[in-house]
C-alpha cells in the first residue's frame, strides 16, 4: 500500500518537491514501512539516535494505524535516525511506549534546486525503512493516515495524506483516517 503526503493538513496541495510517500508491506511477523520525504534540515533532537520521546517536536514523518476501536499505533521517523512508536488506547491516551524498532535512514542532497512552497523549499530528501512487529499493531488494522512535520516552533508546517479539519492540526482525528487497502 502506498500513501502520498501531498497536501497540507487542511487539504491544500503541496508543491511536488515538498511531497512525501510511504509504502507499506506486510508478512506474518511484521510490517515493513519505507518512505521518501523532503528534508528541511531542522536541528536534530539532542537525544542519542534511536528511540526518542516527543519526536513530534522535531522534523518527522508519521504513520498512524487504527483498528475498529480507538486503539491505534503512532509511528514517527526522523531524518537523523530517531524514531518513536506509541500504542494508544483512546485518543491521545498512551497505553504503551518505548517500543524498539529496526530503523535505518539516509539523507541525500537534491538532484536539482526545488521550488519553495508556503513552508519553504526542502534542501534534500531522506529515505528510511523500519520493521514494525505485528504485536505493536492494533487488532485488525483497518485505517491509516500519514503526516509530515517540519519547521521551528514559530513556523511549524504540517502536511497530511488525508486532511484533518479544525482550527489547528490535530492528527488524532481517527474519523479522518482512510481505509487500509492492500
């Protein structure tokens, strides 16, 4: 399954250079998550590479996977090797955290200059891959959404696969996730 992050959180289209893509594959033991995202060169977290709490405060690509109920998994991947996996039981209610993942990422320079959008122009791309054990997923996963976040606190930019309505970005609106289709 492929998810394109091609609009801002309100649904306005992004310039092509600012778009990201996530590809999902599954087998009996794990989901494989691969992505290609624009790199905006935000400062990395000060934490060591690997599992990083509050990663959403930095440049990150996110994948949310929900089941039939309000149980869902939030996966976050940063361009510098940081990641976060949270199991939630109810909107924003963390049931489990600190879940280790296999994650690798690489930043590359752009092949050619890109046009700037409302949130600025990326300076490159980052491509990553993670292995997510099926035990982390909600029972009978059926809905997903994906997001890309970057920019400093005064100029945060939020992009989405499926738009989330409201006065400000709220990625925990499970009713706006799209059906998972393999």
